[in-house]
């Protein structure tokens, strides 16, 4: 066999290997996609929404209310989170009054929404949800992280129904532009995380790798049901990309006036750096939004105060309930 024939044979072999690898990849991706689809449907069948699915105009939102009494406490979760975030807080609040957590459209058990994922839209959808579910005010609005901006918008749009606000390490309008520049790589890392799940969830990789079972035992099944599907990650990205628009909406909304406001913020580390200082200043600004406000720095807490120190959140809510009654 001459050199020309050897090169041709080698070229043919390389193409066969490439085609074989492509075929194998296709089989693996197809198998992963089938596994993801079946597992997602199984999770939803075995772990349905604990609350009610309420139609708000062609799509449904999940609302889970427990306890009884007035005022009604309404919980809104942070970016990339859903109603499960309040699993340590809601049962305690429900011992005192009616407590309602819900999933924003496209998150948790809720249907996706055709509308933009801005704070103004979210507040309007929440208002429609509560009224369609016949959950009358007044409301104490509790918002964590991005949920803090959402409940602030709600109070601005519907002041007569808003009796109090509790912000739990809440987001501040324009915060990504106001925090130190070297924090930006962390934002880029967050976007890469969203992109990773956007790319891999459809093919079942988070399930296969065990990521979907990393939560505490008491919420593991529910978290796997709500987190290990593509739709929540699409919504996470949409909410993140709408943050600047949401910031503008919140800043242009009516002031909340003298509504009772409790601001809870995480404590800085042992050696506070520029991000800790800047975040603390933003939290102080939030506390200045109302003439009837308090600001508590929760020692030993991360951004997830409602999980690290749920008693601090419950106490802040209890204080507002007592004041209103």
C-alpha cells in the first residue's frame, strides 16, 4: 500500500471515529433527556404543590396559606428561590396569624408568565393572586433579597392594603452598580452558574451528578421537584436580566411613607471588606425608607437569614403583628 492509500485509510479511520463519537454523544444526550423528562414528571406526580393553584389570567400561581387571623403575612423569596425558602419561618408565623408563601411565575410549582419579570409585574401578579384567592388584607409583606424589592413595589402600588414590611437582607435598587467594582466577578460567576444549568438540566446532568439531592432531608424531595427542571432556570435568568428595569421602577414608585418597616441584614465577617461596608450602607438606606423603621444586624448569619436564624425573622414579623393589633 502506497503513501497515498495509507493517508486515505487513516482519513477514513479518523472520520469513522469522529462519527462514532458523535453517535455515542447523541445516544447519551438522548438518554439523559429522556431520563430528565421522566424524572421531572415523576417528581411532580409524587410531590404536588402543597398549596392551591390560582388562575390569575390564563396562567396559575402556587399559593400556600396556613394558620388563621389578621393581618395576613405574605412571603416573597429571593432570586432563584421559591416558597420552600420559608419552611422554617412560615410554620412559626402561622401559630400567630395567617401566613402565605407563594411561587412567582415560572418558579416553584407556578406556571410561567407571558409578562416581563420585573418588580412591577411581580407586584401586580401577587395582588391579583391574593384577590383571586380571596385572601383579604391588610398584609405584612416579607421579602428576601430580590423579594425585598418586590414587596417594596407592592406597598407603593397598594398602600391601603399594606400594613407592614419586613426586608430580609433585601436587594437595593441599582446595587450591582453601587457595590465595589471587584465584586463584579462574583456576578459573572452567578451568570455562569445560570448558564451551566440552562445547558445541562435538559439532559439530566444535575440529577445524575447528585446535585439535585444536596438539600436537607426535610425539603430534599420538594427542592428536587422545583429546582431540577429547566423552567425555573429560564425564570432566574429573566429576573436577573430585568434587575436594572426593576430598579428604575422601584425608584420611581411612590414612597412607602410611615408603613412599619423592619430591615434585617447579615452581619459582616470578622474582617469586613469593601463589599461588607457597602452592603451595610445599602441596608441602612433601606431602613430610612419609612419613618417607622428598625434595622437589626443578625449576628452569625449569611445572606439566607431565614434559614440560618429563622427566629430573627419570626421575631420581626411578630413585632409588627403586635403593633398592628
